[in-house]
C-alpha cells in the first residue's frame, strides 16, 4: 500500500481524536456560535431580506460544521450521527459499518500477505545459494561465452579471482543483501535461476554451444529458463503474497474514499440542520418574482439561496 495512504489515514484519525477530545467550554461555544453566524449570515434572511435570529426557527443549538467534519475524518459515520436526524443515524451507521469492515479486511489481508512473504523468504534461504550461481557463471558461462565482460574468470594467464568477482557482480548484479530486491530478482529474472538447488543441465543438449556468443545484455538460452521446480514453487508463494497485499490496498482506498464522502455528507447535513434551526429551511431556495406594476416593460427577478 502506498505510504501516503497510511499517512493520510493516520492523520485523519489523529485529527478526529483531537477534535473529539476538546472540552466544550466557553471558548468552544463561542467558536461554534461565530461559525454558525458566519454561515447563516449570508443566507439566513426571510423573504423581506430581514435577518433571522439564529435558532429562531426551531429548538436546539447550532452544531459546528468543522467538528462534524473532523469526527467524520476520525470514523466515517460519526459526523452524520453528530449532525442528528433520522438520515444522519441511518447513513452514519452504514458509513461506520463500511469503514470498520474495510479496516478489518485491510489488516487481515495485510497480515496474510506478511505470512506468505515470510514463507517465501524462508523457502529462498533454504533452497537458493548465490555461491552456486557464481560457480556456474565462472565454470560455464565465462568459459563458453567468450565475452570479455567475464574474461578474467576464464582459466589461463588472464584469470584473476578478485577481478573475476567484480566482473560476475557487474554482469549478474544480484542484490548483496536479503532484501526485497534480492527476493524479487531470484523469482522474476531468468539469469539467476542457476542458484536454485534443484537446477541442473540434464537433458540440455550442447550447453557449450548455447552459450557461445552470449553477452551479459542478452537473455539466457531458452532451454535454461524453466528448469527449476523450486523456482516455480517460489513464484507461486510470491503470487499469493502479492494477491493479499493487493486486496489490502483496495480496502485502504475504500477507507480513504469513505472518509472523503463522509466529510462532505456531514458538512451538508450540519448546514441543513442549522438552516432549519434558523428558520431558513422552510423558505424556497429558488424564488421567481414577476413585476409588472402596470408598466409596459416586463421585469423578472430570480433569487437563489445557497
């Protein structure tokens, strides 16, 4: 899963926890009231353009859009429940259940991927030997290919053990450490097949001919590419791990997208609730006025409320 997805999800949780943990003292009440006045001050007017007193349209107090959005960032659904109303509880329960299920599936699949990863790494340590790889390169590929890239590995006056090791590492740059690159190379790149303990040349006709003219940039001969059952088994184990990691990534995206949707939904629900309390909710959002006044001209005004 991309690291930024982890960071974004954790940031949402921490921000929501911080918002939920703030006490509801006088300073917080003042902030919420100011936020409510700012929102409704633009549109909380009756048909005569007279300001409507905040809270005059119904019982209860205005709720903070910011706090609702932060609660949704902590857990999708909390913001909808905080916004109140039947729709808030219904949609909030659905959003929360979806997120909890996604979190469970993410950690479950990620854990299974880790288990398979540990299995294929143990398998590789037990059945792959980089010394066997080096021995085949020095004793066969360097001898029969004739490439100058491995010239210091061929028997004769030009042989030099240290220089040969350098040439082998340059021609077959297998990762030195047992890190992710090492496990990827031995499973996906054919040139490293010679390190598997069940690889052999039995059944291959004239291997010396097949290596003639070979250069490090060329693919290895076709006959050598699939002669290790260990490697095939290892590849299957890696595929299982990748499948579980892919599933975990998909559920991580559900978690992120669910928070975005919940934040937007909460902002809308809280704003609509505050409009109802201010007595604006009963007014039409779109009004059409026609003014004739006995005049020959025709005038029309359109008022849109947001």
